């Protein structure tokens, strides 16, 4: 039982909100605008989404151990950065972490195949893109995190693909509206990864994990954080204007004081890793709060 608890902790369940939020937005959108909701598809999609996320988290931990990143990382800000720390702390063996991500991906694949049989090839295509990009984020030979494109893939996977996929399994409609509706959470989940890379940047660079924060340097990366943060709010406004989001989504702007406070911390502490930690937490709160408010706005729009 103790081992099972460690295995579960290794998947980092508190961070599953990054995938659950866009799933809720896509599902709420399908119900609000088309009156479509299948409980079976809801559960299958939720299982698939969480399993993919768990597989990505644990495969990244496994390959970060192999490439040396986690061995040399001394400036991580647990639990936000540095992975689960299960392997470096000796709580789980590398072979066990490999087993966890293989089982997780297998569960995701099974859920994806069932959804494919129910709704066609489009679901399978989205799932395979998510699985391969999650696995090769740190796995060789692609090692996408070191190519400076990992941030875009995270925004795509944990924003556009999940929202669009969750919407599609309920409606079987391919539309640009879920893509537009996903942009706020796509940008915000990219920001979560972006800010979490600050504390890990020294170790990542030494291990050859040259993501955009490493390539830009911390000062310029803090400026990009500011741009992406403001774009996330502008994307809410754009979604309403383009009729991809209900007008109730503007309630997301109540989080703006939290955004301003988080941005202030980033600007003043981008190279002071301990003092930067509240910004890691603040960015996660922004993603969760804005995402849930957007999902709730679809529900309100349906009921009123």
C-alpha cells in the first residue's frame, strides 16, 4: 500500500488541474451551445486525459533522471519545479518510474481506442499527438524540451487539444470555436511551465535542456512572462468578441489583481529563486481560477 501511494504521488496529482480545466471547458461548451452531454464519454475522456498527463509527468521524470537534469538540480522549488523528486530522493527506482509511465500511457491508449470506436479517427489523432509530444518532451531522439519548442507543445496539448477533443467527443463537431475558447488556458498553462523553468534553468542548461527560458536568459524571459500574461486576458476578450466565449467569461477579469501581484514578483525576483516561489503558485492559481470561471460561464449561459 505504501508503494502504491508513492506511485500515485509520482504522477503529481495536484497538477492534474492543468488538464482537467480545459477538459471542463470543452465539455461545458458542448452542453451549453449544443445541448450535448454523454456521461460515458465524459468519464472515458477524463480517464484518458488524466492518464496522458500522468504519463507525461512520470516519463519526464524518468528521462530527466537519465539525462542528468535532476541529479544536478540544486535550485528547484519543490513542489513546483524539479519534478516529483522521487528518483533523486531514492523513494522510487528509475525502473519503477518507467513502469508507471508505461501503465499510464497504456490506460490512455485504451480509453482513446474506445473513444475512437465510438466517435471516429479524429479523437485518436488528437490523443496520439498528445501522447507522442508528452513522451518526446524529454525522451530521445526528439528531446523537444531542448529544442526551444516545448513551451508551445505544452500550450497546444493542455489547452487546444484537450478542449477541442472534449468538445468533439460530446458533439462530433469540428469547429474553430473550441480552439479560440481554449486560448486563455493555453497561454496560462504555458506560463506555468515558463515560470517553473526559472528555478530549474541552471541545471537544465548544464544538462543540454535548452528551452526558451535558458535561451533568452532570466531577465528577457521575465519580460516574455509579462507579454503572455496580458495576452491571456486579451484572449478572453477576443473570445467574447468572436462569439467563441459567452459574455459571462469576462468575469475572469476579477483575477487581474492576482495577475498584477504575480507579475510584480516575477519582475523583481526573476533571479532570486526562493523569493520567486510565490509567482509559481500565483501562476497556477491564475490558470485554475480563470479556467474554472470560463467553464462556469458556459454553464451560466445555458441556464440563463
